[in-house]
């Protein structure tokens, strides 16, 4: 298996809810952080737990958050701004061949711009994930 780098990864939003049609955030993406799934746990220790060790049970999974960092582009800025307060599907396309896909439902919870004196203007978008992300290997 070849080593992969992020070059060639893409980020999309579902154009119309439930359509299954996606539009790419134009080729200005610099960093994509897909959802990082975690699973909670609860203590299930009782007075007879084996060897005096705590016992645990898993609880609910959480898709946590995803992040997109991209070069400032007024069209993308306007499009993403218009998506505030709406839940939709987002798609991350990995750079492998054929491309692996991760689709998640979520909404924008963070929307920021950084304008440094001597570097590119950057936008950072943070998405709260709702439900279980779906991964399809390429």
C-alpha cells in the first residue's frame, strides 16, 4: 500500500437536501479534518468485579467535529455564510484511487477569517457532526 498525502483531497456540500448531488468547495481547500469518531464509556464496576479491576461498558458514539481551512474566496465565503443555521450532508473525498468517500451530516458551528499582514487570507469552518459518518472505501 502506498503512502498517501492530503494533496488531491476534496470537500463538498449537498447542493439540495436529500438530493445526493454535491458541489465542491472550489479548489482553495488547504486543510481538511474529517470527523473524528469517539465512543463514550461508563463504569460498570461492581463489588465482585474480577481481580479488583474496574469494568467498563461502551455507550454512545460521537462524530465530534470536522474542520475545513481554505484560502479566502468571496464566492465560497458567501455560499458558506448562507448555510449558517442549516443541517446538511457534507462529503470528504480522499486522494486514493479510486477515491474513498466519507459522508456526514452536520451544521456550521464556527466560521472565521484570518487576515495576516503578509500571508494569505484564510477561512476556517467548523462543523458539528450529527449522527454516524458513513465511510465508503474506494
